[in-house]
C-alpha cells in the first residue's frame, strides 16, 4: 500500500547558530544592509520599467544596468552571487504580482535599515570543518567561525544563507544527501486533527494530544509588551526591552519548529498511512478569534513537513478535507450534532456516543484516510 521513495538523494536543509567576532559581525551587518539597498533599487527600477513598457523587466538588464554598478560602487565584500540571488528573488516576486489580475499596488517597500537582506552563499564559498566545529564563509573576507547546529551536512553542500534574528546570527545550509532511515511502522493508520492550540492524534487504540504553543513564553512576552507601553519610545530602557522581546520571540519560533519536526517524525515512524485534516489556514489567520493562535501553531508548515517526510519514508499521506472530518460528526454513527465553539466534549444526540471533540475529529480523519488510501491509485496519493 505504501509508495516507495522516488529518489535516493533528496534536498535537505539544516540551520545552526553562528558565533562571529566583532569584526566579522560588522562585516556581515554591512553586507546585509548593502544587499537591501540593491534590493530596493531593483524594486523601484522594475516597477518603473513595467509602468513604461507594460511587461516584466529582463533579469539580464537588471543585473547589468542596476545591480552590478551598485555592487562596484558600494565596494561590497560579499560575492556577486548574493547580488544575483537578490535580483532574481525580487524579479520573481514582481513577475508573480504582475500575473495576478487583481493587483492594485506593488509589493510593500522596505527600509534597508529595518529589513536587511539575507546573505546567499554558493557552495564554492562555503567550507565546513566538522572536526573543529568551524565554518568558513566567503574565504578570507569573513573567515572561520564557530557554528553549532543539530547535525553537520552529510552530503554535497549546495548553498547557504546567513540571517540575523533576535540578536543572533544563523546559517542555513542546503545539501543533497540520502534521506534518513525511518522505523518500521507499528500501526496501520493514524489520524491527525491539527488544532489551533493543540494537536490530537488517534491511531485506532490511543488518543494523544500535543501542545505546540509555549504558553509560559507567551505570558512572559505579554508582560514585556505591557512594560514597553509604559516606557518612552526610543529610550535606553525601551531599546533594551525590545531586544529582549526579539530574543524571546526567536526562542519561541525555534521551540515551535523543533516540536513540529519531532512530532512529524514520530508520526511517520509510527504509522503506515498518515491522514491529516487539511486546515484552512488563511481563514484562521483572517479571523479575529483565531488569528494569533493560528499563526503561532503554523498548521500549514506542519502539514508540509508531514508530506515530504512521508514521501521520504515511503508512507501513504492522505489530506482529508476540513469539511469532511468535522468535529461535529459522530465517529460511531456518522450523524452530525451541532456544538458551540467553546464546548470541548462531543456528545451525539443519535447514539449517545461521548468523547473529546478533537479526539472524535481525529478518529474521523483516520477512517477517511484509510478509505482514501484504499480507493485511490498509488500514483494519486502522496
């Protein structure tokens, strides 16, 4: 029933923290700011070209007439491939915007100081030394730095990207390597209800709930927000608390990302068929009640990880529509019983079945996933 992995080599990525010294950090900050200046200039020229000629601007003209002269004039220490990557990213964003029939205004302009660009590094300018725990970026322009990640790249390095978030430097490395080894599945199928504040999983015998939002860190962030409102904007105390809040938000993001990766890996190891409720993430984010919670839970990213990890492991991953796997549909008899949004216990008026509302939805997802996997041809299932 499970599909075999299509390739023995897959594209992977790992992210770790960089530890530059003062001179290296100054050089990296300068590179990101200058790349942002080129990005904003390319945006302005692309918009002017489109308004004048009525078509998208050629990438070669942007590179030759705009990006390369600015690169030489600013005397950037980074390689020209970062400039090429910035121009290509901006052009693709504008091309997608022009293709939309309902476009009314161009993508928002970002100030280079507030929104610097990340540094793209080609594999020829990125050297790795796992024995010493060091990474060399752009040769002698930046030099060797300590890098700490979950693991070191095991295959051919393709590229890297340097970012700065929450007062810390990070380096993401993209590489091609064989997929990791997955365990033998223990159960036939598992159903997942990706709730907003918690996720519920049911494998036919047990129901498990996972919390994906760190509540303690959220409370601390709210306290910082209240204190910042009492401070004068621009003061030393305000800047200090703002930096503390940025570090706290980065830590929250790392915790959510780590939790999501661990849960998806455990689910793919556990079951042969993985069914998940395809959430309407856009509707959640636009709602006034679930907007913040849905962005923190990141259901779209969770489902994306399930799909590619299931493909690597050769599992059958089935997306169940949200309307079919409703929390108000009884798992035992299939009758629909409306419940208010705040009611956590499901009770069927037809057969009297009572269970947790999320657990009932997870059971429905599991049943529909098994039916979909058996009915669909192998090539139609992820």
